C-alpha cells in the first residue's frame, strides 16, 4: 500500500506544471519570453526595375551584392503548438563604387567613389513550429515571419550626402526612405541536441534557453507600395544565430 501511494504521488508530481520539462533529449530549461537573432546575407536592391530606367544603375556603379547585417529581438505571446510572437529588427548595409560622370562630361566612371547605405527597420509577426523539437527531439524548426519594412537610404560621395538627377531631370538630395512589405521563411537547427549538458549550463548561467543556427529566405517589396523612385525590393538568403531567453 505504501509503495502504491508513493508511486501515485510521484506520478502526480510529474504531471504538475513546473518551470520546464525534459523532453526527448532536450535538457530542462527555464521559461522563455523571447529570442535574439543575429544574421548576415547578401542584398541587392532592384533599381533596374524602375519603369523609367533603361539600365540598372546599381549594377553599373556598385557591381555585386551589398553585405547586410541585422539584429532582431522577438517577444513571444503564445507557446503551445509552436511559438508565436512579434519582432523588431534593425540592419545596415553599404556598398562603394566609382561615381559616374554626367553625360555632358562624356559619362563613364570617375576617379571619385560613391557609396550607397541602407538601414532596414522591420516589424514582423513570428511563428515557429518548434513543438516537434521540444516534444520529440526533432532538431529542425521551420518558421515564417511576415511583416512591414521601412528602409532609410542615403548616397555619399567624399563623406557627404550626394545630390543626384532623377529620371525626370530634377536634382534631388541623395537620401530618403522607402516603405514596403515582406515575407520570410526559414528553418533553424536546434543546437541543444548536440550537447544537452552544455545547453543546460548555458541556461542556468546566462539565461539562454535554446540556441539555433538558421537559414532564411526573404521576399521583400520595398517601393512605397508601387510608388515612384528607388526600388529597394529584393529576394535574398540570410544566415545566422538565434538565442532564446
């Protein structure tokens, strides 16, 4: 009888909610509230898609992709069959190339260098299908992040903002901002699976519940929802590290 009572108490205690559960090889973790992500990838604005242009000025001047760095903070509001939340991210990319001479001076590259700078700011919803990872030990976590983006940009030459002539022949200041929308889809690899004890120590010492490596693909339309001017849209891959806390 005593053994039966003890067994019943043990089963009851196991069923009670606690700070964390050990499931399928994933170590005990403290409660999660959000995540921090750091990523890098290649970005190439689609200047050449503007209707009034006969050639791509970005390809002509800069040649190649911009290297885009981003940091993102996520806040979770649902954790059950997956994890859902909202995120805010900030990025930066720059690219330098030979400035182009005006047609009145024969055109072509000049000895001076010009630079394009962008500062993407994103607000997105986040959904991760991480239930199989936490319950069954499957270390791959697919996710999707739809949202809005505002991208300030500026063009420099000699350290100063450069004026430019638009397709209508009007001289404009070389800076501005573009609004748009985007959808990102990706997959994360749960690193806890590789070394559960280290993951447990990482949580108890630094408060990092889980860590991931990820790859994601973004389709972005950043052109003021079809407006005129620079088209900062692109489709591109990014790779990075995510830390749940």
